[in-house]
């Protein structure tokens, strides 16, 4: 084992480093960063200074607001593809006001594409760790709420 180092993956949109466990580090012929696998389990992302209400108020065009993702997954880590389903807390916003509750939607997009579509962010906040049958895993996220443009939903004619 090795102590895990703090690792800057992206800095102001520029890729900086990759987390490595012992096996992946050996294959890549680099030093281990002490992480479990090559996907970071505890992620901290700097946020912006807008409030959630500000993000909604700036939604002049029809916009989907999803406040909670169910079944988030990364089925293709090599390409950074993120998938999730909205279930509750999904709304249609237009003219800076909530207009309707939306049915469940399926999201699938490359994580790096999502980062290029950010229109605004709230300050970062802790999102609780992964829970499974009452047991918590050492996985947590400190991330902001984000407003993204041009997001397409799988199996839907919605593109916001």
C-alpha cells in the first residue's frame, strides 16, 4: 500500500494528471499515486459564485433542471462517458420560472463534453457518499450545481 496523494486532474480546463493504483502504474511505467484504480473515488471541484435561483432565473430558453441523478454510472471510463436517469426533482424551466414537472429522462454524455458546456455554477457543496443497503463506501463528491447548454437526453426529443 501507499498513501494517497492529492491529485489535480483538471486545472482551469487543462488536463494535468491521472490517478494510478499500483497495477496501472506498473503497466504505464509511472509511479503510483496511491489511488484505487484509475477512476478517482473522492472528487472535489471548485465552483462558481451564483446561487441556484440565479441559474434558474437566467433560463430564458426552455431548460431542464435536474436536481438529482439516479443510477449514475461511467460505463466507458476510457471515453469518460457518464450516464444517469432523472426520476424526481426534474423540471422544465422557461423565462426564469418553473413551468412543469418532467417525466424521467436518461442522460448519456462524455464528461469532458459536459465541462465545455457549463454556463454557470453554484459554490461547491458536499454530496453524500455512496450508500448501499445502509453501508457507506469511501466515495464522496464536493461539486457545484451546474448549468449546461445543449444537453441531449437518450430516447427523447428533448435537447436543452
